C-alpha cells in the first residue's frame, strides 16, 4: 500500500506543478491562493509541500518572484517566465496526446464493450 501511495504522490506532483504554471501564466499567484485553488481540485497540501514546489520552479527559472506587503505581512508573488511558458506549451501538447490515449481511447473501448454483439 505504501508504494502505491508514493507512486500516486509522484504523479500528483507533476499535475500540481502544471497547475501552478497554468495559473502563473494567467495571473500573478501566491502560496495561500494556490493552496486554495489546488484544494478546489482535490489536492490537500500544506505550506510544507507547496512552498518547496514554488521555490523549485523559481530556482529552475520557470517562475519569477516579486515581494509585496499585504496587511503588514510580506508575500512572495509569482509569474511564469518565458522559459516556463515554453515548458507549459510543450507540456500542454504532451498532455493533450496523453489525454487522448488514456481517457478518450479508454472511453471508446468501454463503450464498445457495452454494446451487444451483432
């Protein structure tokens, strides 16, 4: 059971990174806002998981950060970089192909299995 949990976390980590890049391409994002957004999609993660992901994407050059002060607290805001946009574009193509194979093809197979033989 533990190994399958680790594998799921690994897959979900990629989904989360893509989701972050997607939102950072649309608008400036920050940690608490992303935790809320990810929660809406069923990902429950705290700051100890999300912030290292944001820092890694920043360190790798996919996000750029600026700091602001909101209600007396410092906040790091992130936007996608040109390098991040190129990655997002390539990932989108691969995701489209994978979706077609894993979801659409699977749905067609399931549908054909439900049809009575002719």
